[in-house]
C-alpha cells in the first residue's frame, strides 16, 4: 500500500452495493466541545447535515511548514485527501524504529522529508498533501467511533493521540450529541 486511502477506496468501489434495511445512524453534535493539550487544540461544533474539518498544521521543517485546509465531506471533491500519504521527518526515522514502529516503512508507503526536500521520487501528489493526510487520519479516527458524525471539527496541530483523547471526552458528554437516523443523506 502507498500510505494513503487510495487502494482501500479502489477496492471498495469494486464491491457491490447492497441496500440495508435500517437507516444509518449518525452522531449529531448539539453543543461545542473543545480539548486543549499543550499547543494542540481540537473542537467539534454543530453544523447542519455535514461533516466538516478545518485543520491547521505548523511544523518547523521548511518543507512542511504551515498548512491549512478546510474540507466539507458532504460536498467537496475528496481526491486530494484520499490520495495523500502519511509522512515523517528523516531525522525521526531512527527514533520511530527504536520504538518498534514503521517496521514496513519505506519511500513506497510514506513521504520522507529532510531539512530541505522531499526524498520521494516524484515529490508530492498535491500542494497540501501533509495537511490533507492529517485530515484523512482525523476522519478515519472519527469513523472509529462507530458512527458518522454531523459536525464541524477545528484542529490545530492534531494527530491520532489528540483525536483519540478528544473522542473519549466528547462521547462521555452525553448532552453534547444525540444519535439520529437519516435515510436520504450521502456523506462521502
């Protein structure tokens, strides 16, 4: 696999669609919930019938730098998000491996960035690939709640750990959401 969601979605698109007997359940956000952890923040607030993500990334690395993107999963073209690969800094590879992570990591399945360039042949797939992959990660983490969420996420410097902590907090606050069944809405 290449570190993006592209191959998963290619496989899913080849499968046959079956109509379900039940309406899909969603978590509809009723009130804003926020979590701050050091320089990182994440919040979720009500929207109409959509899942939206505003993500801000700020790395000291000059290649990654500051990136921001906003995606509405209900109406936007998601191709750049779907095709965006995971990434790491070259200087962090030894530390990552010492922790027992990235055992199958290579330039084939991750973007590797050193101080002044992207080491992968061909470079980036889109100009916002770093922040787009963070949006992809966040959307996947939210789906692990077991529901599709109707709300707007704003995230600054987030990652899997922050999103996990946030979802635990959000789901424990029963007054912040309700479960709704909706039949005629399509959220990518």
